[in-house]
C-alpha cells in the first residue's frame, strides 16, 4: 500500500521546476564530451591518414637534376694474345722463332650527360609522382574526416538514446522506460565497429592505437 501512495504523491507533484533543469548548452556539451571520450582527435586521425597514404616526397626534383653530376661508368676487360715471328741470321746461324706476349687489357670509361644539369627528364617524372602522392594524401584525409565524424554522430546518437527513453517514460507516466529496439541498437554498434575498422585501415592502425 505504501509504494502505491508514494507513486501517487510523486505523480501529483508533477515535473521538477524549470529552474532546476540543466541548461541546454551545458547538457549539449556534457553529451558531446561523453560521445567523444576516449577517441583520438580529428587532427591525429588526419595526420595518420596522410602519412599512411603516401610518404613525404622530399626534394626529388632537385635530386633528379643533381643526379647528372654522377658519371656513367663503363668497364671493358679482355685477354690480349700477341704473337710475333722472328726470322733472321745471327753470325753463322739462322734464327726462326715465335714470340708470344700474352696479357690482359682493362679499361674504365666515365661519361657525363651535361645537358641534364640544366633540365632533366627525370624532373618531370618526379614532379608527376609528387603530385600523385599529394592527391593520395588529400583523398585519404577527406575519407578519414568523413568516417570520423560519421562515427562521432553515431556515438552521440547512442549516448543520447537512454536520456530520450527516460524522457518519453516521464511524459507518458509509465512505470518503466520502454525497451529500445535491440536489433537497431546492435546494428548501430556494428556500424561503430565497421567505421573503426575503416579508419584503422586508412591510418595504418593509428585510430585504434590512438584511442585513450
């Protein structure tokens, strides 16, 4: 009997005064902090995605031109077999013999392509490669940014769900909050895992590794 009287008294008292309600800005900040807790920052995710997409290009154009300072080295080695026949007279005798002079001949040649010091074709290839790396980094950062905030919005939705259910229960004056759709909740949790896996793939594992 006593629990019923207590419930009736609470129902008659009505909702708490508006002065005791938490300001909207404070509630929103608290909910956002709860949703983004233990997650890496967007700056960390973007840097990791850019680094995983392509390594720094460095000074490839200038190195392509300086490469012309290095000579092209070519070597040649061969065996040289020389033979000479000597025929003649020495005093009272006749001379007739062969003279063999075997030996090895080794040559080294250095050549420079001086026009490439002014402009090298490799510079064009290096510049094109640098542009492709920059494009890959830009696309990776854009993809990581989209996935990151999609994950944050889903976490925010899940964090706000319990409070929404309690508010619905208070408005309808039910004894307990209605149960949420378990399948929908499970699908949202699976989507969170999927987004984390995609971000890990883009950042070479830095997203999960950077979670606090």
